[in-house]
């Protein structure tokens, strides 16, 4: 092994190129920050793993400009067909009755293999001129008050990297977490195992998620993965005798639990045995080092929470790191743990309940809570409210979407207006135009400010004027006569107040962006 080469200086080192690391990399790339993302694997993962993408994650991917690609590879409302042996028991849609609405453009879980999500994020990252460094493993970390020194190992050589921040997005076995002595409390359910993999199947249609829930040895399911020839195989394993995951084992399970002799599995690309772990950290940050995604919390696969929670960890951290690296106050980074830790704890509780429901009661229907649209930061120090107008929303809530018209009279959505790495200020009713201009000018690097008028659209509109021609903004946001809403870069409402509260908006942005 060679001695480490000279340390280099960067702003952030992201360890791990799963969905969490990739989302953070995209967010930092679009802010033009100097960072690296390293991955110890020599090749990109091919497994479908977390194939359930939740609506809130789709909103994040919309903001990053990749939602059309994601939707084209995914599938909504795939009916689940249940069998008892060879008898069809019936079809049902886990998300029956859920359809897009003006305030929620993505309303139910999208089925998409995790490798496709990762591929899409790497493609987006490449558009920003960045890429993952494969076969590059973090093997040591030290930190002091000013920077983190990481030792990276690649092809037998070692390199030292000095970065202002290091983010451990390195999965459930996180080397980063262990290196900074953060505990991972919880349980491993040794008896609750699931064999899973991607295989081709002869003799089965691709229009249903096929499920045999009733066998005494546990359920088995085959879910077609769109735009591929593959099915995701999943089988509950209740006994130790099941053996190691292999095509032969998968075939034996299918033969025994379905009673069908016509189903032939072949050409596997990924085979694994998964033990349910339910664990989380008691800290998300130690000095200049952060934990995100599975490195901070692992869930049961039931309910499709893991990947989605990681995506949102990264999105919460990205804009804060961006602001602090642009000289905002360091304390902003403390809000990452304050905001995300309670959410991880509650989602751990939820996925544990769903695990019980799926694995013991064999019940597959999913409630509203899995969509992650109701998660909020109401209790956060970043959620301010003054003299709130009449609104169904509170500071800390997700900012809803709504279709409206822009200055030219073209149809846009609020999500189009929000898209990008900055805050958005919306004012409706009686505007404090002087105040809006002043705040817009002072924080022009960090903020776009808009006024919202009631319809109909009139030509010669002011710059940055939007027209709520169908009343969708009013329905979602309220505040008809007099309201301002400050939307954070990650799509949550930072401040709600009346039009006279522009001074509070100024203080809010000041505390974030005042130089240290
Ligand atoms: C069978 C199964 C089904 C699942 N179903 C769902 C689902 O439906 N929905 C859902 O949301 N989630 C699901 N999950 C969970 C989901 O796959 C994970 O939550 C998700 O992959 C976590 O993403 P991550 O980026 O945090 O970590 P990972 O995807 O684990 O990525 C971490 C990366 O870090 C790399 N790494 C580790 N150590 C180092 C090091 N020292 N140096 C450099 N790189 C390193 C690893 O190689 C890895 O690529 C499922 C998981 C499994 C196994």
C-alpha cells in the first residue's frame, strides 16, 4: 500500500452513491459547489431493492428536473393479483382512488426499480458536469474545528482529502457512523427474513403484481418491473432451512407456494437475503460530519420508507450546506438533526406497523401516511408565523402545488416557480410592493419574489406577477386578502404572515444569510 498523497481541499465529501448520496450530490452540483462523491463498489448496483417511490420523493425529483424521466420508467396503480395456490382470489389496487389533484401532482406510490432511480440521478449529475468516483473507499476519517481529513483508498493507492464537511450516506453498515462512535439503537429481527431478487419469469403476465399471501411458509410475490424483462421476486422466509439465495431456491419456493408447474424463473441479475432491521442513530451530526439515509436509520422494507426517507434527509441537508458554504451561520446546520430525527423516529414506527401488517396479517393495502406528503417541520426553529392570515397551512408544512398563469399568460405550476436552489416569496391580497422590492433586491441571490393576483389574466402584468385564474392557489394556501408565504428551497413553508410582515421575512432571511 502506498503512502497517502497530498491532501486536497474541497467543500464537501459525500461517501456513498446510493439514492441519498446522489440526491445530495445533485443538490450541491446545481449550487455550483466543489464536492466529491465516492463509492466503494466497483460497479453500479443492479438490484431493484427499494422499488416504491413515494409522492414526496417525486416532488424532490421534480425540483431536480428529472421527474419526466422517472415517470416514464415507473408505473402507478399496478393491480395486485392474489392467489391461493392456483386459484385467483381477486385483484386490488393498493392505492385505489388516489389520483393527482392540483395541489398534489403525484398522489400514489410509483413502482420503479431503485437502480433506475440511481441511474437517472447519475445522468442528471453528469449534466452538471459531476460524476461518482467508483471503487473509491473511505478508510479513515479525522476531524478538527476547521475541516475533516478523509483517507480514500483506490486501486491500492491512498489519497487524503481535506473537506469542510463530510456526509456519510454509506448505508446501513455505515463506516462513517462507526468511525464517529454514533450508536445505532434498535433491533434485528432474525426470524423476519425476506429473499429477494430480480429474475425473468416464463408463464406470467406483466399486468399484475402477483402475490400468494396464504402459504404456511410465508408469502411469495412476483412484481413486473417496467421497461425490462425482469420481475422482482420477494419471499418471506420463516425457517432457517431456506438456504442461501439462488435461482434454484427461488424456483423451489415458487413451486412449493404457488402449486403451479408452468412458472419458470431464469436469468437472475440480483439475488439477496434481507434481514429486517429497525434501528436509528441518536445523533445526525458530530462536528463537521453528518449522517443521512440508511446510515442514520434502517427500516423494514414494508411501506417503502427507506429510500424515500434518505432522499428527504439529503434534500433537507443540501440547501443548508449550500447556504453555510456561502457564509451563512453554521447553526443552520443544527436544524438538520432537529428536523429530520423526529421524522426518522416516526417513520420507523410506521414501517414497523406496516411490517406487522404485511408479514403477519398479510394485508397489503396502504394508508395515506406512506405517501409522506403530510410530514412537516412545524416545531422547527425555521418555521415562523406572524399574525397568520386565514390559511389551512402552518409554517413548516409542505408547500402545495397549484396551476396558475405567469406574466405572459402561460400556464405554469407553483412547482415550476419553486424549482431551483433558492427561496420563493409569494404575496397575495394587499401587497407591500415597496417591501417586496426591497427584500427581493437585498436577497436577490437567494430569493425570487412573486405577487399573486386573482383572475382573470390581464395583459401588461407586472414582472413576477402570477395570476390565480382558477382559484387553486387560494384553495391550497388561503390568505385571500393579505398574506405572504416564504417557501424554503426544499419546498417547505418557512414563514407565513400578513402583508405587513415583510420585515419578518427580512429577519428570517437575514438570520440565514447574514455573513458569519
Ligand atoms: C429487499 C429490499 C426492499 C426494499 N424496498 C424498499 C422500498 O420499497 N422503498 C424504499 O424506500 N426503500 C426500500 N428498501 C430500502 C432501500 O433500498 C434503502 O433504504 C436505500 O438503498 C438507502 O439508500 P442510501 O443511499 O441511504 O444507502 P445505500 O443505498 O445502502 O447506499 C450506500 C452506498 O455507500 C457505499 N459505501 C458503503 N461504505 C462505503 C465506504 N466506506 N466508502 C465508499 N462508499 C461506501 C455502498 O457501497 C452503497 O452503494 C429496500 C431494501 C431492500 C434490501
